[in-house]
C-alpha cells in the first residue's frame, strides 16, 4: 500500500475490468485513505473511519469483480456475502454477525497457510529425520525384527562398498534424497481425530458465548491414529505437512489474523437492494427492515464475538452493491443510508465494451478458450470482425431478453465453440479461423428465434 497511489490502483484494475472509471476512482480513494489513516497521529486516527461505498448498477457490469480485484491487489482479507441470506434475529436464517466470523475464519486459514509455507523447509528436515527413524530398524537385541517380520525388514543394513566413513544413517539419507527409496513402502501412523456426528441448526447462540461446539467436544476425545502402508514420497509429504503444522504458533496466527481483519478487512455486501423494503410492507418481507437495523451496528463499528476472540468492525471497509431495479437507495432506512456516504452508479455495457472485454483484460474470455484448445494442439484465431459480431449479438440478446451484462458472453462463447470443443481431440486440421461468417452461422438462427434464445442464450 505504501507504493500504490490512487491512479496506480486504477491502472491495475484496468488490467481486468473494462470501463467503470467512476467506480474505480471511488474504491481507489477509499483504499488509499486506509494508508493515510495509518500516518495520522494516534488521537485523531481513531476518529477516522472508512467511507463505505454503494455500487449501483445492473448485474454483470463488474461490481463484484472490482471489489475482488481490489482485495487481491492489497492482500486484504476479503469476503463476499449476499444480503438476501440474512434475516432479522428471531427468524430462521443467518445472523448478520456471521459475515465477520466468516471473514476472520478465512483470514486465519490464509495466515496459517502462509506461516506453514514459511516453515515448510524446516518441517521437511524434521520429517526426513522421522523417516530415517522409520526406515532404520531399532538397535538392541530386544528390538530386533521378529522372525515373522523378516520378509519386510524396513532396511537391510548392508555396506556395499565397505566405506566406513559413512554411517548407515547417512547412507540411507543419501539414498532417500536421490529417490532410490521411492518404491519402498513404509507403515505410517497418521493421527486423526474422530468427530461425533452432531448437526447444529444455528451457529448464533454458540458463537455468541465464545464457544465453538465442535472444538469443545473434540477436546474431550482422545487422539486416534490410523496405520497406513504408503510409499516413501507420500509419507514424506504427510510427515512434512504434520511437522510444518506443529511449527506454527497458532496464537500468533490468530493475533495477526484479527489485526488484518480489523485494519484492512473488506466485506462485499451484494444484493443490498433485496433487503430494501418499502414502508408498510407485510408478509414475507417483514424482516427486511430488521436486517437493515441489525446491519447498522456492524457497519458503524461494534465488537463481534468469535471463537478466536472479539473483533472490532470500526475499520472494516464495507462495499455494498445492488441493481436497484424496483427500489432506490433512498428506500433503505435513513440510518443505513448514512453509513454508506459514497454512491457510484456503474454504466450499463454495450457492444463497444463487450468487444473490449473479449480481448483486452489479462483474463480475457477469448484468451481463456485459446488456452483451453491449445491443450489439444488446436490453434484458433479470432478475426476482429468475428469479435465485433459476437459483441453485437450479446448486446442484441441482452436487449431482447434479460440484461445480464458481460455474463452473456460466456453463454455465447460456449454456443459458438461447442462443435470445436467437442471434436478438438480428433481434428485433422489443427488451425481454425473464426470469422464473421462462422459466428453468424453458429449464432444467428438461435438469436433470431426469440423463444429459443431465451432458453439457449
């Protein structure tokens, strides 16, 4: 973050997202403000809170992608949740606090994986010593292999070249590293914890008490081990993973994860328009306003109890999004509106944007299909006119049926390349040129038949 200025953030987002400059500018400013807050003197720093954002626009225009790429760019803890899954306390459904718990759980797993990767080499060294202990028979007459076990003695103590300078253990280590023991099987005790089959219908009560039910029950159960006969390379992987896990200090991991969530967490609250109800609504929508009121303290800043400890939400950045077709942002309760001071309207996508989306981003759809077909040795070339025609058909179909934005391109590309994808392994001609005529032949009939296009495109 020290090096990422707002215009550089926008430049990075441009590599994956076409258009939507206003939205990119807003999130870039919000992200940079986090770094600025860290530079402010202590007393005033606590008063500066993130300016949450509402992204307004139809589906398939890049709302989720902007938030996701933003988190990848800064290595920020990121969680995407759908507001429609939450219900007011007292109704059946998810509690709004669970979004913070989920974010912390994801972050703990990520930090733990990073730490295990850091100590992997040390873990492999310890695993190597354990493997040598398994391969070498125990010393002493009382621990010598029994007569019935001589058929599968772990390792025959033979000095082939008479070189006494190497101990048997060091010779075995050299053989292990050179892969000469890869076909040998060893008996390995793999620890496993048997968990009772207990189904919990709601996680609200247990986590509010700061107790994780499964962890609590698991603590009373003895650790069991299961003996498996596996090859040496696989056994080394199992032992290395086990030792790396033992080398990680989970207290430090949890502390670091909580700090990351509190200082740089991003929660993307999708479909927020689904919980915006008009005044006086009754029936199935009765809990919508309740969900908004439950969201208020989380967004404003409160302490959420998790199984890892309390987490403050004061500095978590909330990015909400919604199509707002049937409701308006002003239909949200006034208190919640005030918690999202920045509102950005995203532009609907047309033919020009679709053509760019197909070829320009780093993960462009056409590039993905070219890479997939390359695995079969098939070289596909898309002419510019073909790309323009695909974009035109995408716009037409969106206008005729539901407007699902850039997601329409996925359906069109599958229909367009279906025959090639099916026949690719058996094709004699490995170079295929996709021109405008090919696109029209494959898609025009479906597009013109409105009833058919509703089902297929």
